[in-house]
């Protein structure tokens, strides 16, 4: 009896025609989509032949939106929304070929005037045999879209995009894997080494998020300097701060994932030497790879470790900090430093990679890995009220120079230039 009820329920969800022919619903979706894409391609060819004014059609790889947004995802989010503000631009967004009842899920909203290119198979019985059908259809869709240029915000384009792209612009955020390969996981290192040489050779232009990253690109890949363009990222609007319990009354602050590249150990060593019972150290960030040895040090007296915080909670932690310290060995850009300065927090950073470029004269610096030198700078900031006030004012002014509207405008100029 139970088996009979299950069979009846299955039949109600999936009509006999769908069960007998599981491929047909997917085929209809693919054929319908490609027919419209072909018609659009014909109209576009006709407009070009008539020399009518044509919008710049940009294909965008939105893979970073299929997981909770991190640095690259937020970079793409803000640049994409700035590009969408231009009337002479059409955005075609390519990510996963298909969306089903099981996903994937977008973790970012997309501009209302952008075209999301994915086969919507929700409600259609899922069969593995549909994968090659939608994959083949996606290649055809990429070709029919006739994008003037493809934009890859995450180092390199997927294979399908790369095979179709007539022109391409990629963004490189850092070259840690070249400068400090021992600081990356083996799988990540091998993937980047395999993909990047080919991608850099094929790119018509390469956007670097800092001049430091641009110098590394030219050094390691002998890229023609005219193809490498440094465009600073912007700062998102500051969220409204939200109360958070358990913060010390007076503390130094570190914000970042805890991994070897961030060199939190140097900061802890410098903090220990201060021997100031009224000054705590707040560490905000998840424990990353190869960081088990530092976990016991986070349990010391005076150190508070906060794992994940919402942006509104993080804003509160920034606002109440006595000083911010960023001892990272290597950064392609360095958002935590910029965010601290935006909140008017006196900041100290390692004199490494892009950090002096981002901080300018609004921060104090020390040689990377030098706990003694960091201790000296900490004592200066802790004891000198006038210095803290000066750094706070300079920091706010410096942070105001980093705007997403400017970054979006410069990115669009690069995309137009490659044509």
C-alpha cells in the first residue's frame, strides 16, 4: 500500500511524458533560449551593417557570486554595478550553465539591466543525461551572444568563456603564489601555476588592483607594461554599527583570516612585550590553513579572539579600537587597513607589498616580521595622543580617495580600449 502511494505521488510530480522522455523538457528550454539568442545576433549584425550606434556588449564571468562573497566577490559586485550605470553598455552574465531545484544559488544581487545567461531547469525532472545537452547549448549561447569583450574578475576566464572570447580583460589581485609560494596550499598553487601563464599571454589587458601587483606581474611574467593597468579598488559604504558584547575597553585590533601570510605571530610577540595590563588585543578572523600553532597563543591573557562578525558588528569593533595593526607579509591591496583608516583608527602596517601604497602617509610602518620594530611603533601610538589624532585625520582623508565609481569608470575605459 505504501509503495502504491509513493508511485502515485511520483506520477503527480512528474507526468508520464516527463518520465518517459526526461530529456525533452531540457531540450525545449535550450532550443527556446538559443532561438532567441540567434534572433538577437541577427538583429545586431543588421544594426552594425547599417552603422547604427551599438552598445558595448560585455560578457562577465560571475562565478564568484556562487559562494558567499569574499574579497574577489565584492570586487566584482561593485565594479559590475558601476558598469551597469552606463547607458552605452550591455552586460551579459555567465556563470553556471544551468540552475535546477538543487542550485546553484547566487549570493549577490545583479543589476536589473544585466542579462543573466543560465538555463533555468527548475521544476524539470533532473537527469544526469541533461548535463551534456546544457553544456553544449551553453557553448552555442556564448558564441551567439556576440560579446565584444569578456571580463574575468577572478584571475582567469573559465575554459568555455576563453574559447569563445574575441577580446578579454582579466583582473589580478595579487601574485602571492609567485612571491611567496610556500604561503599557499599546494592545490591552489598548482592550479594558478598551470592556468596563469596561458591566461596572461592571451589577455588583451590586465587590471591590477595596485601598483605593487602590477610591478610583480611585469617582473614575473615579462608583460608589456602597456597591457598592465593599475586600478585601485574602492570602499563600500560603511554599515551602521551594531552593538557587540565582550569588547575590552581599550584594545589593539587585527582583522583578517589567520594564515601564515598575515603574520599574526609577529603582532602577538610585539603585544606581549608591551606588558600593559590595561591594553588588550582583539583578533577578528577565522583560523585558516597552517595556523594550528598560533591557536594556543590566542588564549593568552589579554587576547580576545572573535571568529565571524557581521559587517555591522565589525564596524563597531573598528570604531572602538585604540589602534589597528596589519602585519601582513604580502597583500595585493589590503582592505582591512583601508577600512580602519576610514573609521579614523590610528594604523600601523608592515612595509610590504601594497600596504605603503594604500596607507600612504596616513599610517606608520615597520619591517615585515620585525616584532621589535613593531613594538616601538605600538608604544608611539599608545603614548602619543597628538600622533593618534594626526593619524586618524590623515586616515579618513586617505580612505576617502578610494571610490568604486572611479574604479568602475577606469575599468570601463580599459574594456573599451581593447577594442
